[in-house]
C-alpha cells in the first residue's frame, strides 16, 4: 500500500463503495489522534565549574589569568574562615562526664520482683525478668512460672 496522509486516507475511504472488492485499511496511531509534543530546549544552568574556552594553558596570559582566579578563591576561603572563627566562643568550659554505672546501679535497685519482692540488684547473672503488660512492674521469670500476666 502506498503511503497516504490521514486526510487522503479518509477521502479514499469515503470513495470506496461496498460493491468494490478493494477496501482501504486505515491504521490509526496515537500520533494521528494527538501529535507528540516537542521537547523544550535544555536549560543551560551549569553550576560549579566555570566553562572555559579551548586554549593552551601553558601560555603566559592564560597562566596569569588562572593564577589570579586561584588567588581570589584563596582570599575568599581565608576570609570565610576568619569570619566563622570570630563567631565561635573562645572560652570553652569543660563539662564533667557523667558516670553511667552509678546512675544505672541506682535504677537497678528501684525495681523489685512482684512475687518474691527481691530487688533487681540482688538477682543472679543471666536471670530473666518479665514486665507486666498492665502495671509495667517487673518479676522473675522463675517466680511467675506458667502464670503469665
């Protein structure tokens, strides 16, 4: 079949009569119904590195320009560092470190078994404790046995 435009296909299709033995098969594509939109041009925002032209960087004028840019960057960096140091407090007060073992031992002695009333601090190593879901109190697993709260 020869390629025809959509308008010509419709015209040929209308001219075809049911008595003719040749029917034109019309193929619709999504592009015929709704043409594809064209992509917009890309944005030229390149942040970061400066776009340079092709040049021989060992030439004297190019070297001088690069050295000048490096010096300016260095000045900005030093200025930024000096400004941030002025905002920092110079007299730091050393803080005392809290001893975690003393606090945890106090907390351990506060919990008692609901059944035998033994403090947690007196429990053996590896002894399991269970917390009640209703009152949030603790007891030995051995004391509770099969009667879970």
